[in-house]
């Protein structure tokens, strides 16, 4: 889960596993796998960085085999 901000500044949490694409033109628009769109204040690279960090956190939680 990543914390982001709507254009009105209100924070929300997004399940990063549902992200299909992230575009910046000039607003950052996140398209989810179900086709919904979310417009956020964060820049595209910030969303990507937070999503990568979320994935790293999940992998650290998996016990070694």
C-alpha cells in the first residue's frame, strides 16, 4: 500500500498491486487494473519509487525457502 494525495490535498492509501499504468501529462494519472483512474498530486517518479519500495517491503516479509 502506498500513501498518496488527491488534488485537493487529502491523503489516501492505494493498493500498489492494482496499478496498471502511471502517466504524467501534466497531472499524474494512475490507471488501475479495473480501468479506474486516480489523479494525484505526486509526480510520476514519486509514485514509481513508492511502488518499488512497497514491493521490496513485501519481499522482505517472505520467509526464506
